[in-house]
C-alpha cells in the first residue's frame, strides 16, 4: 500500500535533516581537530636550565660531603655546564678541594673558581710587589755594573712600588744624569729618584 503524500514529504525532510546534522558534526569535528594545538616540546633553553639546576644541586651536595669544606661559605652557580664557585674558603687547600670535587660531578664542563681565602688578595699583591721591586733593583744594579761609564761607581739602589731611589756620590752632573738614564731603561721602572745623589767634593 503506497504511503500518503504527506508521509513521503515528512520522511524526506527527516532524512535531509539527519544528513545535515551528521555532516555538520563531521565538519565541526574536523575543524576542532585542525585547530587543536599540538603539544609543544620543551625548548633547549628550558632543558638547559633544568640540567644546570640539577648540576648545581649535585655540586652543593658533593661539597657538603667533604670534611675539609665544613668551614667554608661557598655559593654555586651553573650556566650551560660551567660551574662558578664564589664566596670564601678556609684555606688555599680547601679552595683546591672544592674545585676538584666540583669537577667530579657529572655534567660539569669546567669550573670557574673565584673562592677567596683569608688574606689572599692582600698577601698576593704584597708578594708580587716585593718580587717585582727586588727584580727591578737587581736589574738596575746589573745595568750600572755593565755600563762602561757607570762601572765602578758607588751607588746604592732601592726600589719601592716601581720607583728607583739612587743614592751616592758621583763625579759630576753628567754622571748623575747618565745613571738615571740607565735605571730608567729597566723594564718595570716607573720613575727614578736622584735626589740622594751628590757631586763629590761639593
């Protein structure tokens, strides 16, 4: 028995509506899928930061485990695997131990050891100055002895902070000027003080 006309029309409308809904759903799903953001991998910067943090933690633990470093105040900073040690160490030996222990930690590329030891900066500066002044004095004396004009003159030489002080008695002003020139040519001499040089017989 054939369906009435209104039934056919109703069935056809329902079918079209169903297809539209299904098609719209698929389209929206496709759009949502296309627009969904993809998971992003960690950047190299973040990975490096995490690694540096781990290295710093391991270095601190390593230093704390060293008995000879109990009285030290060490700060640890790691940048791209390069560890910087700053602060103070109880001695030069403790400073060396801290550096050696740090190098044993996995991932450490190099160590920048800036640890200070008691009186280190003052002592080192003083030692360098004394060595330098002593070296200058020796070189000036050698220069005066090797010079044909000033050979045999009785001139004492002292150096303080690179300033050479000459003392003694010479034959004339030309001799004074000459020994001053000899001393001034020595490497490291800042100036030459001849105020203590006198002319013999005056």
